[in-house]
C-alpha cells in the first residue's frame, strides 16, 4: 500500500532539551557531556556551538578549546528519555506506523499525499507543546526521507520525491548514501565516483563486481529506490543505563547511591513498557579502565525498583573490589511481558506485593509531575542526605 514516509529528527536533542528547560541558555553555545577536569566526550551540542567546530563524540576538552565560552552541562539521560517519550506519543497520534530509530529519531508512515501537511503539523506541535525543534524529511521511501531530513537541518522541512532524484540527489556527494563509509568511499574514489550521479551512471553489474552485494544496493539507492519497510515490531531484548563519574569515586556509598538511581530508572522503563526482567547485570569500571561485568538470573521475573536494586547491590558488593571506580551501570535482560507470571505458593510474596503497590503510586506521581519528583534517599548521595532529610 503506498504511503508517504517521514523521517523526524529532533535537532541537537540533548542540548535542545536543556535550552527548553533553561531559557537563559537559548542562543548560547551549549555542550552536553562530561566535565572539563576529567575525561568525557560531547554527547550533544547546540548549533551555536557547532559554528565553532564542536561536534558530537569530540573530547570535551577539545570542544572547550574550540569554544571557550560554551556552557557545559552534565548528561541527564532520564530527562531526555521523558522528552523523547512525549515526542513519540505525538508521532503516534498522526502516523499509521512508527519505527523508532533512536531516542531522537523515527520514521513515520502516513496516508499518501498527507506527508507534507502532517510534517508541518508535527513541527508546530513539537515546537509549541514541547519547546523543541524538529527537522522532517518527506518522501515515498525511507532512503529519500532520510536524505531530505539531512537537507532540512536545522529545524526545517524538506521534500525529496523520486522524480526529484536527478536534480537534487545526483549532485550530492556519494557519502550521503547509507553504507558508504571510509573504506567504501576510498574504493569509489579510486573508480572516479565522487557524486551520487557518478554512481548512478555506472552499470549495476560493474558496481556489484567491484563492491559485491553492496554495489547493487548502492546502485539502487543512487536511483532513489528503496523497498525497506518500517520496522514497527522490534522486540525489546534488554534495557540498561550507566553513568561515568566526573572523577573517580573511592567511596563505596557514593558508588551505590549512583547505582540505586540507575536501578530506579531501569525499573521505571520496565513498567512503562509493561515488561518484566529475569536477569540483572551490573557493569563496574575501575579507574585503571579494568571492567567487570557480572549477572544474576532471578527465580522469577521482576520490574520493581527494589527487586532490581537488591540484585544489583549484591552483584556490586560481591564483585566491585576496591575503588576507585570510574563507571557503574545496570542492565536487565531475559525480558517478558507482564502477563507472564509464575508465582510459587510456597514463597512469601508480601514484600513483592507491597513493592508493586508502591511502584504503582510512584509511577503515577512521576507521570503527573516528572520522573524526578520522588527519589530514594540513597539515590541522592551521601552529601545530600547527611545531617537531615533530603
């Protein structure tokens, strides 16, 4: 069935969320990443910072040398996930199908002929309701929608239809096509192929002979052909999160405080997706970069913060050794739907039932007032609770 395809991309997402929450940052170069005194890379940066040459995955120290006046902020992944969930909820109001590519990017399938109108409406809603910029590419397939979205950035809308391919796509550098990395780009350069038009002018058999199956794929892409369907039923295999400390942590209680916060986040995400997890894994990285990963499989699947935390805490205390620690993380796997239950009549489930009721109350509060409205005292860290209630 013919449908218009939209590729929606939240521009400079982490930095945009920070500018939305703190309006005094609007118009300023913002870098989201680690601290300048320690290691860390740029997770996101505003377009004001990009004008100085700052890019994602760049070491923070280098980014600050390029843009000394930048505002440097820590990563707040829980906040970004909440913003993402709000945006994706809007997507689902307008789309027949949604493929989640990442936390800030998604393909949408909409009725044919409605793509541009829906893209305009989504950009308006995301800006007015959530305060975030959204770039959208509109076309008849995923490939052209993706390229159109790149051409639309920042904060724009672009159409790219199959009939536009010779005029819009062919003049572009061949690196705009998926699958053209450094190695393939070098091989194409050796063949005298620099633009998409150069690639389209070659015979498919010639490209297949030089590049194997990738050659045929690139030939089809160069002609704007792409029959990939949206992947809307992607099975969730794991959920996890981790944090890198700004400086190595030697205090065990401080490391555990960070870990309990991660467990709360994982528990919240499990319940939002109506999933249970049977296996809990803890990741521990020491100051010398030595990394330990240990897992435990529980007698029955769980999704409460307390159950995840008890398993993670036991793993940490058993395997963390002595500090200093650089990073801690928690992941859950062996996921099943919440419909799946296997409760033994010989066990006392009083604590489990109490925790499920507590989780339901806390989830309701978080849904109403934000995920950080209530946190376990231990997750706030030692310094914030010593000498009084947090």
